C-alpha cells in the first residue's frame, strides 16, 4: 500500500465550503493540463475542460453522446437504450451540468454555451430513443433551465463584444425557442409565469436600459404591421434580413 496519505483533509481545509455560494477554480493537472474544480459540501469535484468532464472516452468518442449517436447509425432500427445506456446518459447529463455551472461562474461564456448545447443535443437524442415517456420527461423537464443558460451565455458573449442589439436579438429568439418547448409539452399557459422566462425578460430590459436602446428593428416591424404601414414594414423587413434583426 502506498505511503502517500489517502485523505484530502488539507485540500478541504484550504478551501472551505460556503453554503449558498458557488465555489469554482481553475487549476493545472500534474501534466500541466487545464482543469476545473468545484467545491461541494464534503468534497471537491474535478473536471476536464474538454470532452467529457470525467475524462472518459468511449471507443474513440469524446463523449457518450457522440458514441451513442454513431452507434445509432451503425445499428439502425436495432438500436435501443437499455438500462446500462440510460444510466450512462444520466451520468453525462449530471457531469455537463456541473461543468456548465463552472463556466458560467468563471464568465467563460463560450464554453458554457457549448456545454449547454451538448446537453440539449443529448436531451433530443434521449427523447427520440427513450425506453418510455416517463424517462424522457425526467430530462425534458430541465430543458427550459438548460436553454436559459445557453441564451444567457450567448447574450453575454455579445455584450462582451459591445454589441447589445445582437444580445437583445438572441434573447428574443431564445424566448421564442423556449415558448415552443412549452407549447410542445402542452404547457403554454405556464410560459409567462416561468422563472427563466421572467429572468430573460428582465435581462433584456436591463440591457436596453443600460445601453439606452430604442425599439429593435423587429419591434419596429411589429408596430408597423399593427399600424398597417406596409411599405414601412417591407423596408424594415429588408433591413432585418440584411442586418440580422438589429
């Protein structure tokens, strides 16, 4: 047995846990590679920054989702998600959730958006091949939460690039995408009261107020159509097509 200590007392003592606070740090591994750590109650979670957070690979695939996607093509109609595959999918959802939180805490928004998209893609795949509706809904119920993180991260990237109008457009599109999710699950009546919808709208108004933005082209278009100003509406639509909705 190794003489090296098996406990992590010093690590935990040097980095105390704080209830209600997300504690994240970047470190280097023994080989110099970048790693993420999150302090949790009674421990520390360590994650790789690329591929799967636990560093596992699956027959050359960087994530379990990539592996299953390739396998589904290879097996065709024979492909199915058995209990073991479902368990591994759940692990991947959990791991990417933790790393996404780390990226957001560290204001690494591109990485956060990328991990959110991975989770959404895995969610799409899981729902398509779910062994039963109940298992699919266990994951689908978190889609608005993951979408919120993705929209938030993408908008913050635009703000970092000093493009608040692009941030507004991303939020608007994100709200449409989120509304479609509620409609798909026959929950449209709950859309307006959803906490993540409210937060996105608050973010939108905060950006507009901070940067003293007037109505976006999309909003001007809606107003022109409502006022039956069709020539103006056509001009605004052309400008939206040319400028991407700014």
